[in-house]
C-alpha cells in the first residue's frame, strides 16, 4: 500500500525545494504537476501547448486535464510505494479526485503538510528563483545560490528565470492561490490530515519540521 504526502502552500512557499529533500529521505518519488506541465511544454505536446496558455497568465490549468495527467503518473511503477505530491491538488475538485483515486489504488494519504509563509516573503523568493531548464533544480539568488553564478551545479546548464516568476504574473498566481487553493487548508483540516510547518525559516529548518511530522505520524 502506497503512502502519499501532499505539500501544500502558496507559490514560492518552498514546496519544490522541500519535496526534493523529502523524496530522498523517505525514498518516495517527487511528483510535481508544474514540472510535468513544463516537460510537456518542452516537448510541445498538445497538453503542453494547452497548459502554456494558462501558465503564462498565472492561471490554473483546467481540473480535468490536470487530474488525468497526475493519475497517469501515479499509476507508474515507481509510485507503487507512494509519492510526494508537490503542486497537486490545487483545488477542492482535484482533492476529491485524488482521494477517490487513492481509495481505488489502496493508497494512504499519510499527511498534508501546509508550508506557511507570509506574503512579502513569497514575492522575494519568487523574484530570486532561478531554475535549471534541463533538470528542473531550483536555486535562489541569495538563499540557495549555485556554486557558480548562473550555472546549474548538477549539469552545468545555464539557469533561467521562469517566465511566470516575472512580477506581473507572480501577483496573479498568489491571488489565484488565495481564491482556488487556500480552501484546501480547511478541507484537509476537516479530515484531520493537515499539519502546519513554519515555512519562513531557513531551508534546513523547514526540512527538519517536515521530517519530524512525517516520521511522527
Ligand atoms: P514552490 O515550489 O513552493 O513554488 P520553491 O521550492 O521553488 O517554491 O522555492 C521558491 C524559491 O525560494 C526558490 O528560489 C528557493 O530556492 C527559495 N526557497 C525555498 N525555501 C526557502 C527557505 N526556507 N528560505 C529561503 N528561500 C527558500
Ligand atoms: P509554483 O512552484 O510556483 O507553485 P508550479 O510549478 O507548481 O508553481 O506551477 C506552475 C503553473 O503550472 C501554475 O501556475 C499552473 O498554471 C500550473 N499548474 C501546476 N499544478 C497545477 C494544478 N495542480 N492544477 C492546475 N494548474 C497547475
């Protein structure tokens, strides 16, 4: 039976950064809906082209295609023991679909970790985020810089800023989060699955909080 962990939080809260670490510590694959959309975009698939029209504006990709894409991913053999979900679900409808799906595959939702970060910190994190277009590794210009400025430590690619991290789109993404995703906090609270961690602390401190919650529950 698989054990699933959801990382919930606003854009820039640190979900991706922490998902990579939890994945290594807990031995579960890191499934990022945003990364999968960006892979499709790179390959110019039909789904990628559709997703881009929403991502560019900082809007959510429609639930039906997002849910199908994630279900397909979770059925791959590497998710047999569970997964760390980063960026999915993002709406109550997606959460309903996930719970239904987990019931069918006999997966257990071990915890939903809400990484809480004040708004002004989010903007500062997103505006300093640099990403490797090749492997997806995420850096921050001052909090988590690469060894050599502008170059990925892992594969030597030139880092770039995601187009949706530019200031106009960031504002919209945070507003979309408040409207469409933040109701999930109460949603999972009611199911007694929510744990909250202080995401304003340093990267290592946040990892420590998450691991102690994951191991304690
Ligand atoms: P999300 O996946 O929630 O959008 P990321 O993990 O991509 O967030 O983090 C956003 C930016 O903030 C990145 O540049 C990352 O390096 C940086 N970051 C993540 N966690 C922290 C932290 N605890 N303190 C400082 N910077 C952080
Ligand atoms: P962040 O790391 O800032 O939270 P993501 O990489 O998770 O951003 O997502 C980037 C974009 O991909 C979102 O703004 C949205 O357009 C799309 N996206 C990602 N996950 C979902 C989802 N679960 N539902 C709908 N759209 C999504």
